[in-house]
C-alpha cells in the first residue's frame, strides 16, 4: 500500500521499516518491507514520525517565507586580516612634510648666530616642534616616524652625515632638508616607516 493516496494526496499512518534521506535533495526514499510487502515510494518533503503512535508532524519548511538562516547576511563587513602595504593614496606625505619642515626651520632659526650653548636648545626645540606637527597634521595610519636634527658650525671644518636603513622601498620613505643660516647649518632628516 503506498504511503500517499494518489488522488487526494493525504497522509496515512503506514509505518515503513526503513527511511533513508537522500543526499542531493529533500526527498525521502522508503524501501520495501519484505515481511508485509509494502511498495517502494519516494515523496518530496516528507515529514518523519516523531512519536511512537505513528502520527506525523508538519514541517516548517513547507511555508512560503524562508528561514532567516537560509539567506545570506547583508549587514556583515569583511575586513582584510593582514594589510600588505599602505592603501592607494595613503603613503608617507612627503610634499606636505617638506613644506612644514621648511616653515619650522624659518620660524625657529632665521636670523640667529651660532652659539654652542644655544645650539643644543635649538636642536631640541626644532625636533620637538616637527614631531608635534607630524603627530597633528601628517599622521598616516600605521606609519611611524623618526626625526634626526643636526646643527654644526660653519668655520671651515668638515661635517659628514650619513645613514643606512633596511626597509621596503614601496611603502617607506624619507625626507632630508638643509637650512643654511650663515654661521651654522641645520640638517633635518625624517624617516617614515610603515609597520606591518
């Protein structure tokens, strides 16, 4: 006896011995019971019995509205887990930094003559001013900067200034600016390093 009446499609209380869920769809295949001679029947979206009396429970999957977990979430933002470098247009802003350093050097050192005791204060003052302006105006995400300020007297002696660094040429950069005041020279070097 089939599980469904073909004319009215009503469920009966026939208990099959074996029920197997198909992998590909929501179909349930009922195999033949050899002792009673039941036929093999396959039905779409068949409810399974949940209690020993043999009554069937209607499934929620037959309703018209989808389950909230069936549709993809629309309010999820996927972020990159690891940035391989600065975003386009977010590199170390060298033109703005160069303009800012030239203004600071003109404000702090214009019209001064070299005095050894005052040169130490000038170096600290220039470095602190540039550092505070870098934090306020030139701050780029994930960049760190190093500021080196040197002042030496122009009296005929030589001055050698050099630096070496191992860095990524695509993201890291530096700026060097020289200010000549007549009796002394101030050299400012700023390194911008991208932190990975």
